[in-house]
């Protein structure tokens, strides 16, 4: 094995891509140890600096992980989240992930300032609170807490979830409200709550994405405010960019 020194691409980048291809082809499988730095140096006829740079990039991107004193291993593939307006249920379905939902909380409460501002509530500040644990292929992947204004969703019933995991589908079917656009803000967060860590089957201090979404109907009325906590060891965010004009 060897990288092509005639190519304009940096050697570490070529090595990185070679390792990525080997992982995709199943040469190195999930949680399997890859060759050591010295072995990779000999296999690809490159310097140790080149090997370390390639491995460092792959570790930072969550493709590999290191165990001190043992070596470098292939990480579990992450769920790539494309930034588009779709339900969590539809997102998982498109990725071929079998989704299960557990209702953790369902109640009516008075909206605090953040929720009231997000949903543009004035006189009637009562909201339905629906907290759900999302499980993909048998593994907890996210906790979502959704707030729906009571003035729009009168007599919302937990029984609706017996026929669908998708809140958007329920809203469309029962209330004829269709998502038109949404605003999302992403934050990095460490999970410091023991109960949440147990629900997501992770350790304390595990990295996560905290996502706040406000969804609007075609008239520009905000009808949903959802706060999602996504496991950082499972999720990655992918954004497609292009120049204007």
C-alpha cells in the first residue's frame, strides 16, 4: 500500500481517505482495532507525522476513537442529521432506523418566558408539554420536549400517539396544521443530569447537541417549540453550503 506522491493532495489527506474507504468496505469493523501508527507508517510508506495527522482528523470527526495504552479503534457510525424541515420520525425512516417512542411526560402547564416568547403567547399562556424518549434500533438516541399552545390544540389527547410516533403527523391529521418553516438553534452541551444520562444510556459529562426548534404554519403562526437533546456520540450535523447567485 502507498499514497500517490504525484497527487496535489496532502499525504495525510490521502491516507485519511484510504482509511475511510477501508472502514466503508468493512476491512476495519465497528470497535475493531486498526493498525498501529508504526504499522501504518510502513504500510503506506509515509512519516509518523503524516499518520498522526490523518488519525487525529478521523478521531476529531468521530470516525475513530482511542483507548490509552490499547490503540485506535473504529467508532460506531453516527446518524447524520441534514438540516431540513421534517419530523424526527420521518428522518429516522429515511435512514432505515427502526424508531420506538416512549412518552416520559404529558401535562398542561403555564408557559415560562422562553416558551411564551417562542410561541408568541399573549393572553392564553397554557401549553401542552410532551416529553419523549426516542429509541433507534433499540438504543436511546434523543430526548425531546415539545410545547404546543393550548389555544391551537384544544383537547390534545395522549391516545393520539397510539397510531403514530410522529407529532407532525398527529398535528396534521387531528388539527389540520401543516409545518411550513422552522427556526433551529444548535448548542453544544455536556449531560450533567444523572437521570437524563440514565435515560440515554450514557455516562455523565457525555457530549450532546441541544437543539431548539420553533415551527410555523403557512400563516406565520408558531405552533410548536421543541427542545431536543441528541447524543453527541451518535449524531453528527451535516450542512450543504453553496454560493449565492
